[in-house]
C-alpha cells in the first residue's frame, strides 16, 4: 500500500471517529432537561420568559434523533451557546482565549521535544556514565514534581523575592494598554508575534518575560517523559543487528548513531510529542491558573466550577476533535518515518 492510499484510508477513518465523538458529546448533553439546555442560549435573565420559544427554536421538544441533527447544524454554524463565566458567546470566548494557549504551547513544546530528544540520546550513548546518571536523576525529579507546587515555588522566587523579575499574566499594564490601543494591530492575537510584526520590541520582551515561568514549569515537568522514552528507545535501537553490523564493518560510531539508531529511536517519541502538544493546545489548566494566563485552560477551569455547561461542552468537543486530529497526524508521521506501518 503506497503512502497516498494510507492517507486516504486514515482520513476516511477520521470522519467515522469524529462522528462517534459528536454522538458521545450529544449523549452527555441529552442528560440535561430541555429547559437546562435552552438556558445555554439565554444571555439575559429577562429572556427566561422566552424559554419555551427557545426550546421550540432549537428543536429541544422533538425526538432525540431530530435533536441530534439540529444540534449538529448549530455546531457547524458556530452556535455553541452563551458562556456565563465570561459573559460572551462560547465561540467568541474560544477565539479570545485560544491565542494565549497557542503561544504558551509554541514556546514550550519545541524546548520539551528537542531538549528531551537530545538529553535522552546522550543518556543512551553514554550509558552508565556521569551524563547518564545526571539525566536519569533529572528525569526522575522532573517526573515527580507536582506542577502546581513547582509553579508556585517559581512564582514566589522570581516574582516575590526578586521583586517582579518574571511576573504572571500575559503583559504588564503599560504594554496591555498599548496593545489595546489603535496604534497596535492584532494580526494573530499572540503578543510576542504581533509585537514583532508591529516592530515593538519592548512589547515583545515584555511578553517574553511573562512567558518565562510558565514555560519553565511545563518544560521541567514534561521533559522527563520525552527523555525516558528516547533513552529506552535509543538503547533498543543500538542493540539491533543493523547497528552492530554497521559498527563491525568499521563505520564511524557517531555516523551510525545519527543515521541509523537515532532515526529509528525517534518513532515512539513522535507519538509522545504529538500527545504532549495536543495536551498543551487543549489548555494546560494548572499552569495557566497558577500564572493567571487567560488561556483555554484558565477559562475552562472557571467554567467547570461555575457550572457553565456550554463552555464545558466546548472543552469536551474541542479536546475530542484535537486528539483525533493529533492521532491522525502522528499516524501519518509514523508511516512516513517507518514504511512498514503503511504496508500492514
């Protein structure tokens, strides 16, 4: 089976899986009464008198299968309801909070993946040497650290003790006021990128200063997983026959590691990296809450505590779709790196 046929087959499977995800979410939604579901579209308490009209408008009094297709139509039109947590439509809130989450993921994920691969490779190549012991201890410490505790410690040290060296939130008050003014064009709504596009380096460095602690928190805690998987995968690859044969024929050891062992050892890391990035994109709740970064995780954590049903369902739907798409991308990368996968 060639790569194109494999892609087509995976895309067809993706449609079926996404359809299943919508059915599961609707099944959860149908646990609520029609009145509770209709309240998701109420923006003002004065509209409570129109509750029956809303029920009829959205087909909540119709058979369950009709309700599903009406709900699906509303989803495709971007009508997810009203978020009482932030007093705006769910779609507007999603668009508002998404850039901050993407920005944090873009600065954290490359560091976690690239440094994790590098340290994991070093640990395997220099097995039982000092560098191996150091990276293994680092991985154990990072894996055992609670995210909330580590984030709070960093905040107390670099914001409290060092008088605001690396502050929480996303921007300082001065930078935030300038960003909200007519003199600043929001291209992507990500502060670092928009600052560079506007030629405002002081805003770029201000936004970068606010990113330091969240990125360190995510990196130290999550890099351990990439390191451990890369190390074990490299050790396994280095023991394969083709590596030992290349070495026996006199091939340079560094060349064997780079061209043969490391390439094959990356296959399991691709899967882990995909899930890590998807997890960040889905909203790193604890990190965003600790540092008061108003991203998806920050919003959804508050929505859950305030019983904001439309926002919570948006979280379930987005994360479901996100992980399905991530799984597809990982499968395609896996098949590209290892042709044996698409031949099965």
